[in-house]
C-alpha cells in the first residue's frame, strides 16, 4: 500500500477527513473528503483510503 501506514488507514476509517487532513492539510483532497463524508460515511472512507494509498 503506497506510503500510508497502518495508523493512517485506521484514522481514515474512523474519521476520514481527519486522516486526509493529517496528510494533505487544507488542500482540495481534504475538502473533497469532507463533502463526501457529509453526503455518506462510506464514500468518505473509500475516498480517504484511496487518497492515502495512491
């Protein structure tokens, strides 16, 4: 899995926007993840894991 650690993946599952924020700060990836999480928790998780492992 890319450069994501086990802890990054766990945080991305529990709080997807936080996991992305810790890696990318307030860039577009964070805002996309936040919106997806607000629309549905599962899309936020999928996007967060994708972003952290690519």
